[in-house]
């Protein structure tokens, strides 16, 4: 068991997609913190650093955060959010949002540390840069 | 360049983006998700709304940093972080100076281009806004702050994206099929430099 728990943060351009993925993963394990950040403030399609930071603020500080995203600009916004939160451990995985997040949920539920959870998610599923 | 000129520039840029927002979105439909005009317009209208709060005696770096924060939070997509990073780097290069001399501006442009490259994990020649920023930054370093020359460089950088295979962002999905399309971010960056050059030529 790792000292710190891992929370999963799902960033999608679409609210329904992030919320749906969250529901799917939460069903696999009710005890893992899974957070959805989908779309923009007004329900429009997109990603924004502000919204990502708000969701991160709501994640307990004793959790490390593993991020999964859907398409390119979501990653860029996640990277900026990461730079704004230098005191937290936030890692971004290039594994596909749903498959990667699902595998990560299982491993986080087993109490593994963030690096191991990330490695497991990525060794199951690979995608490009 | 001082804070008053910066404000003039940003006012003109917001107007040009407002006038061209449909064109920017249309270009983005070919390579991205078709919202570049809307996003940039939203961001620069927010910048415009902030300008009255900026005093003449405020440092240029403070205004540039304010613009960065607004663009990062309001533009969204990839353009928010990319433009935001460019303004943040320019702000850092201008810190402590009330008036920006040519040397400072050359450094600011260089660091902005490097910031965009880093944030977007992009290199020149990949058909993105970086092609405009790096062309302008290189020209400034080689020949100094000649505003007519810099405007031509910005235009060249923009037009060059038309013949490139896009390697970054959503346009990259198209591969070879992206050739023939001008990059929308390169066009908005061209407007940025065109209005900057206009403002500076007008005050010479």
C-alpha cells in the first residue's frame, strides 16, 4: 500500500462524456475518488484551465492526482493547470480517457501509488503523443 | 514602447479580431473544430474590458501579465494556453522597465516564441502559429525593430503555413490533406503583429 491515495481526474471537451466515464469507473470501485471535468462553464464544448483548477481544488490534498484527457488541447490546459499547482502531485497520462481511466481506477483501488497506477494504465493501452 | 502604446495596440487588435471572427472560425473548420474566431473574440473582448483599469504609469509588464491571465482563462482550447504563455513570457522579459527599448522587445519576442514552442511541443515548419512568431522573432533579432519589415515577416510566416503538412493540434489528424489550408492561429497571430506594427508606426 502506498502512503498517498490516488484520485483520477477525467478531462473531456464534453460534459456528458466526462460524467459518463466517471459513472463507468465509479461503478468499478466506489471508494476511489474519480472527478469529472467536462466542457466549459456554460455547457459548451471545450476545456478551460479555470474549470480544471476548480475541480483540482475540490480534490482532498492528501490525494495525488492522475489525469486522463480526450484530445490535444485538453492536455495543454491540464499541463498549465499542473504548473499553477506546484505543491500538488499531478501527473498526466496519455492513455485513452476511458480505457486508461478504467484500468487506473482498478489499480488505485488496490492502494497503489500514482506512478504505479499510471504505468499500469499505460502498459494496457498506448496512444500517440 | 510604453503602456499607452500597448493599450492602443490591444484596442486595435480586439477590433480586428471582432471584424474577422467569422473568417477565423471558417479557417478553423478546415483544420480544427471551427471555434477559433469565437474563442479569440471572447478573450480579446475581456482584455478590452480590462484596459480602462490600467493606468498610464503602470509598467508594461503588469499589463502584459494581465492580458496573459485573461487569455488563459477566457480563450480556452489550445489557443488560450499558447497565447497566454506568449504574453507571460513577454511580461517576464519586460519586468522592471517603464519603457521598452528595442533590445528588450527583441528578447521579449524571442522568449514568447520559445514559450509557444515549449507549450505546444512544436517546432517551426509544422504549420502552426509558431511559424508566425518564430519568423518575426528571428527577423527582429537579425535586423532590429523595423516595423515595416516585421509586418512583412508576420505575413510570410502566416502564408507559409498554407504549404505545410500540419504536425500539431487537430489539423495533424489530416496529415498530407492539411496542405493548402492556412492555419487559423497563424492568421490571428498575423493580426496581432499587423496591429502592433500599425500602432508603433503611427506613433513614430
